[in-house]
């Protein structure tokens, strides 16, 4: 995939498909140590140890709508190509944690991509899910927790056009500010 955000979208969709109602997405860019770390943690149904071992096999999937599961194997291959790795921890009934690392400066590392659109795609889906998103670059941080937003909104859904517009603006401005060099 041309952007890591597409791999992230696939993993977030896996979490939603697994019944997650809350997902934590943590992106840490440690430029000094040349590491990009992406962590996705959900409270979905989780996987048995046997399923975790098969999860990186492209010809294995738990979905009944198709016979292959390329998302995680491709994400793992992208990480390995950039001196990184993909690790999965999961427990049935508790949830799953996916941790993916890359050498940040590796010439073959795809750009992170459009994280605002990725997050909105999941948040606007038919299945309600809250996302805690934290992105840090060398200690500077942008955070958004949709559970807090929902609490403030009361009965107004995240999909309301004005709320969606606010979410997109907040994400884009927050991430743009994070990319600005310190002054």
C-alpha cells in the first residue's frame, strides 16, 4: 500500500469487525532513535493463541466473506522491509493489541498518509466505536478521544454534519501543528 494509513485503516476495520467498541491508536515518531511505532489496541473479542499464530498467513482469515486475509501479512511485510516488525498480542474476551515498528528514515517506508480521513472512515461507519488517538513526534503530542466528544455531545451523533466537519478540522489542524518544527 502506498500509505501506512491504509494499513492502519484495515487494522481498525478488523477491530470493529471483532466487535470492539473502543480502540486506542497510538503513533509515536521518535526521530532521535529513528523509530516509527504504531500501536492499535482494542476491546474486541480477541483471538486464541492458535489464531494469533495463523494471523500473518495470507491464506487464513476468520471472515466468511472471503478466503484470504492479506491485511496483516502486508502490514508485517511493510514493517520487515523497513527493519521493523509486527507483533500481535490477544486474549479471547479481552481484545487485541497490534504493535508495528519501522525504521523511521528507511528509504522504503511508506509515508504515514491521511490519518484524518482514516479515522473518519472508521468513526462514520455504521458500527459505533470510540477511538482514542494519540500521535507524538519527539515528545510533542496531539490527542483526541471520541468518548469525551460523545459525552459533550449528548444525543448528537458523531456523524452529524457539523460534528463531522469539526472532527475533520480538529484532526487536520492538530496533526498539521504537530508537524511544525518547535520554535
